[in-house]
C-alpha cells in the first residue's frame, strides 16, 4: 500500500483550482472531513466519499459516474460526471486510477462490443 493510500485523503486548502464549499457532503452527510469541494453539478463531496461512491458503481457494473445527491428531497441529481473531474476531486492515487480505468474499459467493452470467450482449441 502506498503512503497516499494509508493517509486519509484530503484536499489542499491552497488549491485555487478547486471550489471549496462550507456545507455538508452531499454523498455522505456523516463525513467528518473538514474540506469539501463542489462538483460540476453543484453538489459537495470529499475525496473519500467520491472515491467510495464511484468504486461502488464500478462494483455494480456501471462505468459512468453519476451524482447520487438528492434534489428536492427525493429526486436524484443523476448528472454525469466526467471521469477527469472524478479523478481530480476523488484525489485518486496512481493505483486507484489504474483500477478505475481498467474496470471502466472492461465494462464499457462488454456493453458496446460483442465479447465472446476465446477458444483454446484449434480447428
């Protein structure tokens, strides 16, 4: 395990490229992380909650990352997040990027291509 993965993820408060917000995490309201950044859809996340959410989507066989935050109490935001934004705001390590990208490629290929098992027998 790398040093970055052992240490809890957090944003650099001096990072002017991120928009920090002073409200609870819209993915995990119980998150105790102090800095939250705003996604393109306007919802607040921490690197930990975003990583966990996206990892759970991959485990469900989904390769597109959509916002789970509730709007108007019951309706899900469902806005599609670009992977580049997810990678940045989830503060993915090199290992995590590799795992995410391999899973996304495998899932997308299975969805868009007719993938058949390769036979080991020669005819």
